[in-house]
């Protein structure tokens, strides 16, 4: 008399394989989710009170980053420009544009615009804009080709691994200080050599760049 169904052996093999591979599949899927835009926010365009175009203002008009982000060289934070900065131009041009109504209301009511943060690091991460700028890390290194973005997006994953890659070997990402805010800057052919020279010039201590206390204080 046959005790098991003819397909029982096949089912048993399938269950055994599933039990063996399930933990690995779980790890792979978890890794993929952790690196997905859903978690990192990379390439996600967030709705803002005003559809501000860096492509127009930076790429088209040539406005320097520091005009709006005026604390980037002295402080941890680059700074969000107050409404008055916007109105230095828009009190003269595009004064009745519908899309700029929130800006005019903000000035009239003396209430700041509620911009949504695009690059939002966790609270346990310490990041200092001034330190990076002073050591030759350009805006486009982390923020991407801002001058080509009609709407601002997060160009890099900003994961711990992404940051550590640069901290372990910063030379490929270093440029002369006068080029930090130059959105058209491209690494020269001898970037490997030049980058290493800048590590020395900027007195960058690469031995301690990966210490936990560097980014977690």
C-alpha cells in the first residue's frame, strides 16, 4: 500500500530548498529595500510651496550658490534664504506671476515659506558644510548637477557606505577652493595626482576620517 502521494518527494525537496534559501532571500531583499529610493530618498522630487528651479537660477542666470545659501562657508548648515532674498529680484521682475504668490504672501505676512527638506540626514549624523567646503569638496560632488535640475532632487544616496567611500579616499573628490562653487568643474586628467596633492595642502588626516566620532557625536 502506498503511504505517500507520488508528488510528496518533490514537495519535500521544494520545502527543504525553500527553508535553506529563505534567509538569504530575506537578506537580499532587505539590502535592496535599504538602498532603494523609498528609503534613501535618492532622485525623489518633493513638492515645494514654490517650484523653484535651480536650472533657471543657477544654470541660466548664473547665480552663485552663496547668494542664497550664504552660511555654507561658515556654518554646519548651508542655510535657506529668507523671503527677502527672493524679493530682491522679484519685487522688480515677475511681480505678478501666479507661481510666486506664496512668496509675496510670505513677505506680506512676515511668515517664512515652509520648504520641504530634500537632503535630510538622520539626527544622529553630524555633517558640517563649512568643513567640506574649506577642504575642497564641491557642491556638485554631493548635490549633483544642480544647475541642470528644474526641481531640486537628492542626487546621491547619502548612505553611510557612500560617505565612507569618500572618507577612505577623498582625493578623487577634491578640487581647488576657487572651484568649489563652480558647477561646470570637471576633474582633470591628472585628478589622482592633483587630489593627493590637495590632501596634503588641506592637511586632511585620512587616518581619522573614518573614526565613529567624526560623523556620530
